[in-house]
C-alpha cells in the first residue's frame, strides 16, 4: 500500500515524498530516508477529507498559519501532480500513491 521509503521535500519541515517518485522534485540532499514504519504510516487515517488543491508543497506548510490542517485532510499538489494526506501524529504531509 505505501512505498517502503520516503524522503523529505527540500525547504519544508514535514512534507514527505515516496522515494520511488520518479518525477523531478526537490528532496533533501542529506540522503536521509524514512521508512513507513518510522513515519508510523500503519496509523495513517483511513478516511480522508478532500480539500482544495494547492500549487506547491510549500503552500501545504503555509496552511498552518491560516487553515490549520486536520488528521486525514487530503490535498492535491499541482506542481508535483500527487495527493498528500495530513498526518497529525507526525505533524506532516505524506504523499499518497
């Protein structure tokens, strides 16, 4: 269901992309990789709440200031062409496959 490993998007505090994502996208250059287990993805909410699309992953983090995300919020990110779900346990966004 989930890819085995994730990398954090560059310039973000907690937006994770599948390490198998094959489109060009900025990921942290330190080479750190998180497993699904380390991100506790087995506890990821099953039900998602579709929210309006965002243009970039940086816009996801900007939501903290004016539209605080809730566990299970799902947003499409146009620049990446993927959905991301907010996971309250890690206070971050995880790419959905």
